[in-house]
C-alpha cells in the first residue's frame, strides 16, 4: 500500500508554494483509489515490488509544474500536476497485465489506465478520464 508521504515524494515540502487545498484533496482521493486497486491485485496474489530508489511502490506521484517540465516525455497538462495520477513501480509489467485483464475493477474504482505499451517499467493510473473517455488510453 502507499501513503500520502509516498505520493508526495517530499515535494509537499520542497514545493509547498504550489500545493493547494484542491491538490491535497485530489491526492487523498488518488491514494485511496490506488490502495483499493492494490488490494484487489494482492487478493489475486500479484506481488508488489517497491522501487529500490525510493523504497515505495510509487514511481511518480505529485509533480508541481516545474518538476513536470523537467520530466522527459511528460505531458504538458499531466494529471500528476493536479494530483489526479499515480505511476506505480512495475518493472515486469505485472500490474499493467492485471489491470488490462480486469477492466471491471478499473471501472468500479473509477480509474483509467495509460496503455502499458506507453509505460514500460511503471503502471500509470488516473482518477479522471482522458479526452478519449476510454478506460485504457494512449497518451
């Protein structure tokens, strides 16, 4: 499971100026839904692996605009900036595979998945639909 501290990745302190009450509320909801997803995965015996760099399951959590701008390939309007997206460490693609096989779980939790072909090494989920509205979407 992940905590808010895992999700903030220390940026709640280093970029406190960019942190609003809306972002805080979004982060709480994102962490809640991600933990529900992780619980479903664990119930199906999916092993969760912590990122060795951070010791957390979070590969990327909240990104203030200046951090997002420095991330190669990040969308200019990334949902990470509004705390409505989370990337989970997924080096073998097990989380992505499970999510692709369980679209009903994503729907139940109101989560959308970036297609695994675009997320090698991590599993991107977000709490708001993409422009396409598709449960599994391409960036």
